C-alpha cells in the first residue's frame, strides 16, 4: 500500500514537472505548445519507440495492430503531463478510498 502511494506521488510530481517545463518553454518562446508523450519518448530513446510499435503489432495476437494505432498512438499524442499526472492521481485516489 505504501509503495503504491509513493508511486502515485512520484507520478503526480513528474506530471507537474513536465507541465512546469512546458510553461517555462512557453514563457520564452510564444504560443503554448504542450509536449506530447511520444515526442518525449522519441527524444529520450527513439529506437525503443519504433521497436515497441513493431513488438505490439507482432506479439500481441489478434488485436496487436489495432491496439497500437487507435489506442497507444492516441496516448502518445496526448500531453505528457496528463499521461503521467492522471494515473498518479488515480492511484492516489484509489489508495485513499481503500483506507
């Protein structure tokens, strides 16, 4: 239970950190452009992003290709702060409801 709470708090902190990063970049440039999860993943390790798509399509029977393009690709185009923050908030809310 404590490890889940810690994980949720770390995800929330990282999500807020990504949002602050986007705000700082926005303050220095012009229009507010939120970084997407796929953009961050590509900048960190592009080979694993390309490998993940191929692995999902090949090794998940029946729904692999359909899983990547409507579902996972939608998550990858979402703002990174939401992709990280929302699961963290969900974990924290579930933990507090279980108490």
